[in-house]
C-alpha cells in the first residue's frame, strides 16, 4: 500500500481571533492564561508508526547500486540491528552491539604492580664462631664488589656473594686482638681494619697485602670506621675523639672533631660528603660539617647509647638514629633546621639502622626479647615485616650493593642473609667507583 494514501491534507489555517477571555478588558469569567489546543482525531498513532517503519521509495533496493545495498545491509546489521530507521516504536530498547570495526578496548591502562613479599625465614645461615658481641664495635660490612667481610676475634674473612666462596684475609697478632671494626672503601678493593690496640690497617683484598698502618691516632679500641671517599678515612675512638685520616700522606691525621665524652659507637658520612653523623655512649648525636671541627648540631634527645645512625638516600638532610636498651626509640632529624621530626618507640634496643635502596623503607635490628629485624614504611613508620631467627641481640647489619639482601650477625655466632627485595632482571650499565681528584690505587703507601 502506498504511504501517500495515509497522508491527509493540512487543515485550513484561518485568521486567528483574540478569544474573549484574552481581552484586556476585565471580566468575571477566567479560564487561565494559556491556550491549549484540542487536536482530537488528528493525533493518529497508527499512521505515525507506519510512516516511521515503512521504507521510502528511494530506499528500495531495486533502485540502488549493489555496493550501496551491501553498505546499508552492513549498517543495519551492525548498528541498527536490522532496522531501516534509527527511530522506531518498540516495546524496549535493544542492547547495543559492538561493531567489528571498533578497536578493542585495553583491559589495563597501566600494568598493576606485583605485590611484594618479604620472606620470613633467612635465605642462608652461616657460622660465625668467636664473633665479638660488643655494641661498641662494627665488625660486619658489605663492599661494592659484592664481597662481605666479617671479623671473628683475630681473623677477617671474606665471603664472595657471587660465587659463594670464603677466604681468610688476615690474622692479626694476639696482642692486637680482637678486631673491632671493618669498613670497605668505595672502590670495593681496599678495606680498613680497626683493632683493639688502637691500630688501623689498610689492605688490598685482591693481593691480600698490607698497604698502610695508621698508629697512634687513638688511645684504645677503634670501634667505628667511615670512608668519605677513596682516600679519606674517619675513625672513632674510646674517648670520644673522631679523626679524619688522609691515607695518601705520611701525616695521616688531618682533622680532629671534638664533641663526645665517651665511646664513639657509630659514624656515617652523608652521600654528598659534606656532613658526618656520629653517635656515642654519651647519648649524643652530633652533626659535623667537613669544614669545621665543632658540631654543627648536637642532639641530646636520646636517653641511652646511640648505637646506630643512617642517612636517608632520597632526602639529603634527613638522618635516622637509634637508641639503646633504656631508650628503644628511632628518631628522625632535619639536619638543615636542627630539629627532631619524629620519634618512634620500637619496644627494644635499636642496634643498627639501614635505609632501603629500592623503597621508602627503614630497616632496624633489635635486641631482646625478640632479637628481630623490623622493616618500617617511611614516613608513616608502619611495620610491614618482622624477621626473626637470631637468639641474641642483632648487633650488626649491612646490605648488598644492589640493596636486595641484608646480612645480620649476632652474638649467637651466626650470620644470616635475608632477601628483602627481589632482584631486578634488567641489566644496568656498571657505575664507575666513587673517586676524588686522585685515586687510592696509586697513592696508598
């Protein structure tokens, strides 16, 4: 049936007259202020539906080309779902279909980070017989060539973490024993060894040769060592003296820092090499500037021996320090302003501190009752892991060059290795060793 037969002629539009109720003259009869027409039978829904659904003559497939007909069929199948018009009367709207021409939507905008898991058991446990259990000493250090050094009474052993081999570096005379501190130079080839009789010796680990002996700088055990670069070694003694030693020259003692009254328990240089932090048995934390011999800041908030200090790797002016048996707090210092930012109660003495090289985290080792290693999220200081296994105070702790493993040693005569971060599979270009204007290879004598 032709669609034109449904069309009706438009009604005559006569000149509109103002209705009597729209007159401006007042009247007693009011019907409102709107004109609402009554179309009556002129609103025929059946005719409207037929006009929308019946195709027009120009849409007949007999009068269009095959390519246009194929396009209309594809359009109807993919977008109109078989309809010839977009608008039509129906009971319910149909669910839209995905066009095959659309690009697939990616399931993830960004790859989700794999949840990190810290193993609760040590990866490896090694024997450490005759290790000195004294909180004034520092007998464990991990060098940049991935070699771990540990002093056991009168001997220094080297454990190569790459191939697992162990070698003895040196045995000191009985009158020099025990060895009280070890510290690797930044080049990973030379090591300093502090002894009970106040002597400090420098060795080349590749040849196992003694390169230099520093004598007469302290009057007792040298319990703390810290390298500022490959030629400047800082030593801490029992009377509170801190000495900078230039190992290239004959008169090695170049700067003396005075600000402690008791044993120096910890020494750390900042990454920029301009500031030195020291903690002592006099409950003080001192910050030193390399250009002056008096403290830049003196912090006396701890109530016990300051056994550990550690500079933050991602914020140059942030220092963490740990208090001993009666203090049991980790404190954070802004060394630029000279203020204490936060103090956290840990529940037991703090023996050592390490900042993570991969995360914004701080590791602390502790004494009784748990003798644990705690992993803290900074700055919230939420404890995210607690590693137990030692049966005595975890006095010594150090981390591998890549920051993935941590080694801990205790008076229980064990050395434990903990996997803190997963090893990266990406290969990075090797970093050149930190050297100053000159290199220690040709200047130590």
